């Protein structure tokens, strides 16, 4: 009986440990892909307000913006006045790179 109780207690402790570890937030890496911002293309190219999807993707891609600014092909889009307005509308603060 004591062995059964000890085994049950160890099993319960293992389950609690797994549940605790599974709930620890882990920072997930962002895949930098400018194509993720296609939902923002109309807002970048015109004065139209950004969609909720655009803002969500812009927030997701925020860690990538400095890399996009270093890319000569992408710089003109990311650094454009409309892109800055979109970022401001989405409450995405761009850092100085």
C-alpha cells in the first residue's frame, strides 16, 4: 500500500511539474518576411487607413524593421511618409536603427 501511494505521489508531482513547465511563456522568434506586410500595401501606397490585419502584422514584424531599412530595395517603402503614418496609426513605434 505504501509503494502504491508513493508511486501515486510521484506521478502526481510529475504531472504538476509538466503542467507548470508547459505554462511558462516562451519568446517565439519572428520570421522576417516583407511579404507578411502585404495586407499593408494599400495603406503604404495611398492615404487609406491601415486595416486591423495590417496593424497586427506590422506589430509582429516590428523586430524586422531595422533589417528592412538596411535593405536598399525595401528601404524606400519602409521609410516612406505613408509607411510612417501607417506605423503611427497602428501605434508601432519605430526605433532608431
